[in-house]
């Protein structure tokens, strides 16, 4: 499901975040509703892309992240986002680390929305979290506060991703998702 050509590439037309639309676009990660990821769905849809720069697990900075697991339908778009971010930081890994973009909070993770009963966008492999410590769930985004940098947000939005920092009821500035 791609929108008309925009320049030299097409931007994905991400689904709405209703379960019906997500399953129609990404497939059913728990088709038999047993509360566990469907192994076949995972095998057919989740792929690993190389980490775009030196990354570590936010929960254990000694743990290197070499691959990011996402749904195949978001992989190319996410790689374009990463290329845009890297370019915006002058190709400098040192600047990326200074911006705390090396702190990986997670991507594909079969789980429910925190405090909810429906699957998280992470369960579809269509979301990524960056620098969770400074961009915690429920913490409103403030410019020039050391939280998620506006150019990073704009790189994701240029690919049609939704940023959780824009959410009023429960902001989630670490979170980016490929669903409207």
C-alpha cells in the first residue's frame, strides 16, 4: 500500500492504528489469540536490519545492539529515517551519541500496550523507541530540554511515522510508529 510517487521514491501509506487496519496491513501476530506471538507470522514478517550506528541497549549500556528487528513493511522506511538522521548529524557517530540516539529502547516485542489490553505497535514490529530515559512514557516533550531532538522527529515524520511526543493524553517521546 504505497501512495503516489513523491519525488524519486514512494512514501508508505501507513494503516490506522485500529486492530482491523493493523491486521489487514501487517498480518495477525497472534492469529489464534493464545496471547503468544505466532511463530509463522514472526518468521514470515519480522526481519533484522543493521543498526545504523553504534547502539546499545538503554537498559544495559554494555549490551551492543547490532540488529534491529522490525516488520519487513517498515524496514526500508526506517532505514531511510536513519540515513536522514545520520546525515543531519553530519555523519558523526559522536554527535549521534551526544544526542543519545545510540540508546535503543526496543522495536519488535510481542506485548500489550502498557496498561492496556490490545497489542502494542511493537507487537507488529512497526514501532521503535529511542532514549527512553529522557523521553519517558507520560513525560511531556519540552524543546531544548535534552529530550528527543526536533530534527529526529522530523526525519520520522517525513516518512509518515507518528511520534508519541505529540500525544496529549499520554505522551511517549521515545516512541515512533508506522501507523496513524
